């Protein structure tokens, strides 16, 4: 552990984070005063203050606190023998035990929340009833570690401790007066359940103690340290616990360097704004927002204490919001590409963003003490989300009554403009998590890829039951002004076939879910050398979130334009089953093949696909798009065949263009088939239960009108290629313009080696190369796998700007030759070397350790 400690301190020192924690030890009086402030801050966050709770804006929140407490007290009154709450049979169900602690917390909260339940506020008898409940649960279910720690590890190391710690904070004075032994008894037990640690401490080498999980654990321990100080005679060990927890938590603020991992941890925020949890899952919209919430709460908890200089961390968190969250939020909706298994839950999307908004509201208040510009930008962003969201944001869902009043102050401040943190046009390559976002006025396009670095999907605990192709180039095109619950969210995955997600190439076969295969939510085989248990690393690798087996997934960004590429691969389970590594009864599935590019312009997203087929000879489908609409919406599909005749769907035809419109919602989307075989168009009414995607979902039947635009590839056919463009919000006249010989788009190459397009109106050429060797196209030559964008001015003498990226993350240098008159460097990233050569200009781009980042040069 000494080596680990040195590594930790070295990493924090390099990141400039150690200065956050003051050196030296405060005297006992100072520690007690800081502890009291910390506990008071915590109570204020969750229970509110006299000032916040006297505001009308918090009335709904106070009513909810009152309602929950009274329902729980009534349940306690009705409890039978052996029960704490009526009907809540605990047994060995860790989820129900968590519910019991949650209900005690809700009662305690009402006794400390001013104005919520006046007859309960400060009620000593009710508080002692809660304390007795804590003692009862500890004696019968929690205190004996030989009987505990069944089921999901999260409850024992994080979830239960969260409710226990907050309840003890709320009732600290009464616990000290009534049952003074209970505080240390519980702290000792919470330590014991950190079995992945050492003597109850946090083990930073544990795969469980990373990212959002680490933030949760360390926040719990900060509260426990303050309780120990306040308990009397515990200042030294309480302060030591706080300082250690803060030092551990600081690791989540450090940007992950994939070339110099600390403790081998890949979980956290990356330089390009990516967030990863569970080692390889793109997870900003779930664990990422949890981490954002927790660290902002911690900064509020520490505010005004001497334990840490929390203000120094605020700019880091502001960066997370600006570069990690803002690109992924479109008109108040969190994009599907970063939700992991949470895509199958019925309460995501707008609800996700409400959680982020509360954190941003509180972050704005913290930023006022550090930089006024950040505070103003964050407040403007809050107003922007409120103004553009198609779902009314309900601040009563916020955790803190104080946050509700801050939100009301921001939205009611006429001097604060509503402004997005995103430029109107923006392309973001989250290459560290194989995601790309392309934003324009009127729409946003989100692309999910996978590789040997990033998981194809996340399934776990009966959630996201049919996820198989969600990382195989699946994309989501969000149209402005649309209620996204009608277009995406859980009902998209419920009604759209998992083999026909927009953008996906999939073999024609029927796969079975994990519960169907093995009779439980995981593969259980602890006797195998790979030790398959519910929370083993093998379960993660082969069942919960398997990676692909190919390295090629990435792309370049040049200003507001972008290119992305992926070579579709088998997953790790299929590869290792062929090697004989996996058990005989472990079921694997072989993938189809494709090499794909996405070129991101202003009015079009151009998609090229080559080598589309199947090495096993199966039939394959490529889905150009799948869209859903409410069953009562008026939806139409019109278009033109390649011979010029008009066409209307559904049906199959040699289409030149197609237009899908939903006049009920005022939305439309065009498809231009640049070089594509016959296209099958379906417009079906589909009804399914939400349980098909998540076992815990209510058996709610969902009906949607589903558009399917598909290209079929016959069994045994030679690998095919196709090229098409998505044109958001397009009128028919605009779609016809693409059919002219002088149309804006030219496809130069579409092979497994090279894919390239020029947009003549923009003067932009984009190319993705996939194989070793030289690749020549459209006035440039690229050596080896790369992603290249070249933007040429429209007038003679205008600058030429080039962006280059390594989509494999494995190359040291990419060389590009621009044919024509030799050009001179105007500006360039340090990694770019420019050489004037016979017949053109040579660019040698050092891509070593750039992890897919784009490097640019401007020439004249």
C-alpha cells in the first residue's frame, strides 16, 4: 500500500490537486468547528434552510418530504412481528434492506426540514423512533458481516452507507444524547463492509472503487469523519478520515491519461470530454451525471470549512459541464449514446437532464466565488435548457430545497440571457469513448461506435435485454422542436427491432437474451477457471459489457465539421469461444462485416459502407433509419425512383431519394441514395410491452408507428457497398437537387480500404483510410489508416485547412500529401510538420499518444 500511496500522491501532485487539501493538522477546537459547519451544510442541502423553505417555490418539495415521512410512519405503525415496516420482508434481499434504510432517512429528513411537516419538525419522539429503527436493523440484519454482503455489492459498500450516513447526520445531536454508542457502532460496520479495502479503507486498486463509485464512497466517509469528530473525543481519527477521503476523491478530478493510467483505472473524464465507467462503457448520461452530482454536493458540504479549498476544483467541474455534458444535451434531452443499460428505463432523457441542471445550478453558485464569467455562463445555460426543453423541468425533483430556490432566482433574473454552452454549430469527437456528436440549428446527430477499447453495449441486472448492436454504428437523429419521448427513449428500443436500430448492419438471426439463455440475469459458473459469478471480472468481460475486437474506431474534427469511421468486428466472447477459452454452454454470436464512414456537413450526414456482408454466408440487413411516432400522428413517406418516377411507400424500390414527414409534429427527414441497392421501406404500427427491454419495467404496452428504411443483402451474396445521405428537415425541392449532376456531394471512393467524399458547396473533402499502404483520392494521398479533412477556400489565395486523426490510437505518425501547388504553413499544431515537395505539400503528423485527437494545420 505504500507504493500505491506514493503513486497516488505523485499523480495528484502532477495534476496540481494536492493544494486543495491544506497541510498540517488543525487543533481540536478548529476541527470541531469545521465538523459542525460540515454537518450543518449537509443538513441544509437535504433538508433545506429556514430561508429556502419559506419560499413558495419549495412548497412541492416540502409536501413531498411530508408525504413520504407520514407514509413511512404509518407503515411502521402497521408493522407486524419481525417487521420494521409493514409488508417489507427483509430476509436476504439487499434491495429491501436498502428500502428500509431509505424510509428511515425520509422520516428523519422531515424532522429536520423547516416548514415541511410542522408537527414532525424537531419531534424528539419521532427522531428516537428512527434511531431505534437503525439499532433494530443493525442488530438483526446489518451488524453481522458474516451474514451480510449478499446480492449486489453496491448496496453494501455504497447504497446502504449513503442512507445510514445521511440519517446519522440529520439526527447527530439526538443520537449523541439518546444512543451515543450507535454512531461508532455503525461507522465500524460500514468500514467492515468495505471488504475491497484495507481495514475498512478505500482500496484504489479495486475495480469497484473508481469514478462515480469512488465519489460516492468517499463522500460517505467524509460525513462519517465529521460525525466522529462531533461525537466527542474523535477529532484525530475523524479528521484523518476526512483528509484521506478527500485525497482519494481528488483522483476523480484528475483527467484520465490512457497512456499513464493510475492504478490501471480507465474510469473518469478524459481530455476530449469523454466519460467512462466500468472500464469501457460510455457513460456520461448515467454514472457521469451521478459523479457530477456527488462532487458538486461534496463541494457544497465542504463550503466554509477548513478541510479543503474546494473553490480550486470548480473550474475542473465547469469543464466537465461545458465539454462533457453540454454537447450531449439537445433541447433538454440526454442523448441515448451515453446511457449504457439505462436506455431501457422509462424515466431517462428529460429526467436525466433535470439532475444535471440541479448540479449546474449549484455549480454556478460555487463559481461566483471563483470566476464570474463561469457563473454567468452556467446560469445562462440553465435558462437555455429551460427555454428549449420540450418537457417542463420540474424543480421539485431536485434533491435540495436550496437548489430549487437558486433555480428560481436564475430563471427569474431578467438580466441573465438564455444561452447554450454549445456554439450553434458544433461537432465533438468523443474518441476516448467511441462517440461522435454533430449539432446544427434544427437537429443533432449522435453516433455510437465500439472497438477493442470500448464496449459494444452494456447489459446488466435484467436491464437492456437486447443491446447487441447498440455500439455497431447505431445513430440517433434528433429533430428540433420534437418531443423526444415520442422519437427515442425506452419506447424506441421497445418498438424498434434490436436488429434494425438506425445505422446498424446485422445478420439475419434470432438471438436470445441472457435470462432466456441461462435462466437468471447472468451466466453462473463459479467452478470454471474464469470464475463466472454475478460480479466477477469474467462476467463483465463476456456478459455485461463486452468490447469489440478491432482497433479501428475514431475520426477527425475540423472546426464544426467532422468525419468518423469504424470497422465492424466480432466481440470478445465470440473470439475467445473460438479459442476454446469459454465453457461449452456459454453462448456466443458472430457479427456481420462492414467498413463504415460518417461525414458530417451542415445540411447532410453522408454515410458510406463497404464490405457489407457476412463471412458465414448469412443474410444481412443494413438499416438506413428507424424512426418512431405516436400512433395517431399523421406520417407520410414519398420519394422518387432512380428513373425519375414518383414513389410512395411502404414498399421496395430503386430509390433516388425519400422523404419522411410527420406533419402532426412539424418534422421531416430526407434520405438521398447516392449509390445504394434497392431499398425496403416499412411503416408499421408496433405494440410491445416495455418488459421486452427490462425485466423491472411495468408490463406497459407501448404502441408506435415505426418507419424502417432498410437495405437487404441476400444470404451467400458477395460483400456489398452503399452510400446515402441523411438530410434533416428537408423539403422535396431540396432533395431533388441532390439528383442533379451538379449536386453538392461527390463520392470519390467507397471500399474497405478507402472512403472519401467532397462537399462542393463547402469546399470540404473528407477521407477515411483503413489499411496499410498509400491511398490516393480527390487531390490527396494518405499513408495508412487515418481520418483526414481538407477545407479549401473558395477564392484563389484563400487558406487551406487540414485536420488529421489516428482512428486506431496506435500509430506514431500519419503522412498526408496534398497534390497541387506547394503551400506554406500559416499556423499548425506542434505535432504537424509541413514540407514543400515536388508536386505538392507533405504533412507529417505525430499522432503518438494523442488518443484519436485531431491535429490541424492552416496553409497558404
